[in-house]
C-alpha cells in the first residue's frame, strides 16, 4: 500500500466516528477519540441535567415547536438577498475541494437554491439542483426520529436497556436506548477499527450486515461506563436500527417509508439497502479515502457499497427533500408530538451547545453534517429565524491547513481546515445574518 493510501486509511480510522456520520464541522460535545482500538475515549464530563433559559442552545423551545410556516416560504427569496447568498456560495465553493455543490435556503422570506460546478468531471455535465447525493450521517436524525416515534406509541422506552433487544453488548443491561442516541453509551465505533477499514478499503463493494458491523464495535468495547462520557460511535446507530426492525417486525427501509418519507412527501429520498446504484439524476462523488486514492488522483466513490453505513449513514436524497426534512427535524412538525420535540430540543449535552437525540446544536442551529466517501452534506435549521440551510457537495475532501485530513496535492493550505459542505454552509449562514461557527476541523 502506498504512503498516501496508508495516510488516508489512518485518517478514516481516526476520525470516522465524527467525520463520516456527523462531520468535523458539526456540533458535538467532545472531539473524536484518537485512532486505534486501544485509544482512550474523548474525555467529557458526566452529562448534566437539562438547563433552562439562556443556558440552553435553543432559547425558546415552545416557539419552535408551535410556529407555523410562512406562506412566503413557497416563493422565491427577494432578489437582493438571493444575490448576496449566491456571492457567498460561489466564493466559498471556489475554496472547497469539490467538483460540484448544491446550496439551498428556505426562510420566512422565501426559498432560494443554486448549483455550482459539475456533476461529472469526466463529461463536464453541469451540477443541477435536483441531483441525488449520498447524505451520510444526515441519516442519523431519521433513525433517531423512528425511535422517538416508537416511544410515543409505547412500543419501547428510551430507558430500555439495549440488552433487551440485542444480546452480547458489553454493559448491555445498563446501556439505554437514550445513551445510544446521544452518544454516551461507551460502545466503540466500528469505523474506528482496522478490522473494518482494512476490509472496506480493500474492496469498497463489500456488503456488510448490521450484525457484522456491531460485532466489530463490540469487540473493542466498552470504552467507558454508560453515561459517563461522550464518544461518537456509528455502532450506536446500527444498534438502534436493529431495535427498530425488531420492534416493528419490518425492514427499516419500509419503516422509513411509512413513518417519514410518505408523511413528509419525501419522494426523492431513498433507502438503498444493498444496492450500489443511485437514482437519476445523480452527481458523482470523489474521495481521498481508500487504498487507491492519492492527493493527485482522488477515487470515484459514487457506487461504493452503502451497507457499511446502514442506519448510521446510508440514505440518498436531493435538495428539495432535505429542505423539507430540515425544518421538520427542527420543529418536529409532521414527525413528532410537541412534547417529544421539546424533549429533543433540550437533550443537548452540554445544554448550551452539544449533541442530543439524533442531532447537534450550535448557537441555535440544530442539525447534522454527513460525510462519507465521495460526499459531504449539511442540513441545519436555525431555531432563531425559522430558516433551513442545506448544502450537498460531491466530495468529502477537506481543504485548508489540515494537519490530519488528507487534502489535494495543489491545495495551498492557507485557509482554516474544512470539508466542502461545511465551508459553504458557514459562509451562507453569515450572509443570512446568523453565522454558524463550526467546531475546528483537522
């Protein structure tokens, strides 16, 4: 294996828990753990009790869960604001290491979308707003929503131990479904293990079962006692997927369709199962991860197997659907009862800005970043202004001064390190008047 591939493999193993299914630019209560199965978990204080008032990341939860959408949302944004957003998106896209990107904003003043770059560098096909991309960890809020819906129906409790559903989990009699959802379980992430990465990078078409993924994480667990620390683990959300299937008696793809896609009319959001195909139209995605990619020649990861992500990161979607879902995720409308959404919006640890039941919060922005080989996505809802911002980028390659993440050979390394969607989102948020300041990327 060449040195670039070795370096890339190390980066995947070290950062995958936060990067692949949340994103280093997302809101998180603690940094990812160091690399390696024997690495110590990231330290974090015992999660405090819910806070109120100015100490909470969402300052007016009641307003968020009861607000109705403005009729103006269906109209185009005023031209002056659209021009300002376009300038911010264009400038930041030029600084990102991605062939293409789609950017969208939905606010009480209207909606604006735009596409930049190309969907296929080989043919020069231009990017378009309706392209499908793999959305990585943006899958995770969907999975957590299903768990919360089942709790509302009385079919499970967030305080149920995972051992009631899945055998063989270390501390399984004490780890609750809530602790899996908020990343305080102590179950190690399979994506941080070379037992997974060696196999996946050698053959990205490998189909994994959820049970195989869980077994890898379990083999390196526990990292700490349940509830004592924060550690972002993809294994947590594979386990939650197994719980959903056991409780409902249905494949998780069917449950997603019935409980989320159909009610919200997300006609272009797809659970791929084992298929490596993408629905038309789609954009090709490029990465520096894997055994064949180099900084001079990124790998085309468009049709890599999605099974490695499953209920932690396998979904495919497009801009229109993600704008709809972003607002529903933030307000709970069409998905959850108001009281459940209130609990979700006060679940962040630490309360002033951290991770909660399926998504994170920074300064009133709630949502998730999704990064996987070939694609980078941000879906965030501004609880202070009822504004949703979505960015889909066709690369997970960071740019800037990145001490750990691999960058393209011609990157000048003069900017702060950021993945493409996060870089664009931060600039667009500033143009909207409420800057999203991501956690530092590496």
